[in-house]
């Protein structure tokens, strides 16, 4: 039943290729993107925004991405005056709140690409929650040049 619903939702979303946004059971996945691997690099990064419009806290346990052998959830933290990355076992999204994975903060770390990724290619993405719930979406492949341009015009809001 839920599977049929998911498929219908994906089909409906696919009709509007411009909107990379997927809503399901109060959870909305948007802006999912994966950076192209640099030549000879063994890892790359991915980002997305996840909004939780439900009344319950959700715990993201894992992320799966098509064509990528391993995906880890990472955070950046200050340690002895240096920024360090640390892998997280899970990521909690409070009721009526959202998490944003973005450069310099929370991010996905991607390993073991099973094929070369080309810019604007879309990869199936699955978010797996602690209660077994799954949210499906698609991530767009972007280039490092695009990321630099985005960072250059980045504004910080507190
Ligand atoms: Cu990392």
C-alpha cells in the first residue's frame, strides 16, 4: 500500500522535472545534490534539505544513493581551533523543524562510485529512518565549479 503510494508520488513529481522536492508523511526532501568526484579522489560530498512538518521527531539512520557504494552522514565541528569532520550514527530532525546539509556544516560523504557521474545526471536517493520508514527522492549531480560559485555568493543568516 505504502509502496504504491510512493510510486504514484514519484510519478506525479516526475511530471515537473524542475522541482526536486519530495513530500511524504510530513517529511519533505529537497535540494538533494551530489558533487562530481574530482579526478583521483576517493570521496565526494552530498547535500540536501529535509523538512519535518509532523508532530514527531524523526531519526535518520542512513542514506542510500544510486551508483555509490557507501554513504556516510558527517558533521563539521571545531576542535582545538580546527574544523574537523566527524561521522554521525544518526541525525535527529525535531518535530516541525528541518535540517540543512550544506558546505561547511552537515553533509554526506560519498565513497566507492560505481560509475563516473556526469553533471545534471540524477541519482535515486533513499533516506532510511530508525523506525524503518523510507523517503525516496532524486539527487542531482553538480560540479565543483558550481559549488565555488555558490559559496562566493553565500550569505550567512543567524
Ligand atoms: Cu565528511
